[in-house]
C-alpha cells in the first residue's frame, strides 16, 4: 500500500456505457499550478477518449526512420571493424 501520495484526477463519463462506465485521468503535478482551466482539462480528456489514445502515423514513421538509421550506422561500424 502506498501512503502519503495525493494526486488530482478527472473522472469523465463514457459516451458509450456498453463496455466502460467512466475514464480516470491522473493529472500531472504542475497541470493545476500552471493555470489550466477545468474546461480545458475536460476538453483534452474527451479528445483523448475520442481518439483512443492513438499516436499519429507520422510520429510512428519518424521513430522507425531513426531506428533504421541507427541500425544502418551500427552495421557500417561492424563492417568497418571487421575489415580493418
């Protein structure tokens, strides 16, 4: 059991009650201190619920591109070390 931790949460009712009753969003510690309004927090939470938390395709391709570049550089370093 964790004691002594206080976190702020937002409870958003589900638009479709077939599978989920509500969603719980745990706020970052500095979210409230930065002056973010309650309406903005609820709007962001609802937007995340509608999108399903999916990443944009461009972000995934960007990560794959840099992973491939890293693999290529590693392979080139291995080949150079084997040749020399």
